[in-house]
C-alpha cells in the first residue's frame, strides 16, 4: 500500500524540524481499518512511514519521560501504540465489551508528564505512571446496548449526550475538557476532586484547547469561528467575529500572536482582529498547528 494516496488526519511536533503525522488511505471503504503514520524530517526532506493494519488512529502525541522518548498513536477503540527507539509496545486503555457500544476515543494529550485521553460518552482516562484509570468521576455515560438484528430498522437512539474532543490543562488538579452536549458546545473543569460543567457558552461544537502564555487562561476553538478565552474561576469571553463561519480546529501562540487552524486556512488573531496568513493562502483545511522550540509547525 506504499503507493496509495492518503489524507492526513492530525500530527504533532517532535522537534522544530521533525513532525509526527497520522493518515488514512483514500481508497479504502469507510468500514475498513488501516492507518499509516509518518515521521517527516524537514531538514533532509525525508519521510519514514509505518503501516497499522486494523487500526484507525485518531490522535498522536510525543512523550518524553525519564529520558525516554515515545511516539504515541491512539486508536479509536482505545488501543495505544507506544513506539520507542529500541522497542514498541501496545497498551489497552479500557477493556473491550463487544456486546456494548462504548464510544470512540478522540484525543490523547501529555499534561504535566502524565497522559490523558478523552472521547465519546464523556470518557476520560489518565495514566500517571501506574496504568490507565478512569477519571470521569460521574461525568461519563454508560455504554449503550448493542441493538439486536431485529431492531436495526427501528428508530433507536445510539448516540451519546456528551462527546469530548480535547483535554488540556495546567496540572492534574487543573484540567479542562471540551466537546458537545446534545450537539451544543460543552466545557467542564476538573479541580483534582470532581468535574464541574461550565454554563453553556455557545451552540457550536468545541474542538481544541490551548494554554495561554499567562498560565492562567485557556483558548477554546470551535465551529462557526468560535473562539473563547478565559478560565473556570473568572469566566469566558467569546471572541467570535460574526463574519467568520469557518471551523476553528485548534490554535497556538507564536511570537505573542495567536494562530488558528481553520477550514479557510491559517488565521492570526491579534488585538481583536482576525487576519488570514497571506503567505499560505493557497492552503485550506488546516487541522493542527503547534509551536515547538521557537518554530510554528
């Protein structure tokens, strides 16, 4: 399958010149599971790829702990591939129950030297070095019963109320999640003891959480040009420009300006004004950006 065309799903920076990317093959049916991951070395313009048959990778991360570097690949059903220089290993975040609809995972993050994942049904898991444990603390929903074959033609509700698309924060005692609740924007905050939902801010789905340089506030990006800034204690301000209807997927601070990955291209938000970056105005559908070692990837 090395000659098949691919669509990049997401990625993360390894360094200022190396990038880790996951992709899906374009010629596969939607029910076929196959992902291809790449390491792109900018200085040598070299691509290193690896096939993951039977997987649909939804999120990747670079994790460095105790001097050991790992590339992480999160599969939608909760398998986690950990790829290191001298060995690879597989972890299961949760036990699989084929009789239930458990909901897929959507994001993996490294926060304060620990790993966190979130997904549909308000699933939240963490690994602080002693294995994977649920961190939903009453926020998550029960798995859905798999319908019988005789029920497949009936109007049966198979969706979860809460779906989480990102998790980020400052420490294990200060975390945020965002996503949707009954198809409207949803935010919750964790203080180390329990999750507290934030009052509804927007009907738009929310996809990305970025830590602000002040280490106090966060930026939350979402559908229809939604951009929220604030924190749980002081509240959030909606920075939306009503003339922008593009989806804002995620954002990153670079040289004191906020850059936003969007369907329209790459935006800069500076002093209350949005501008598209003219230098790359021919590139649309940007889904991920990140600042790494003084470089915007």
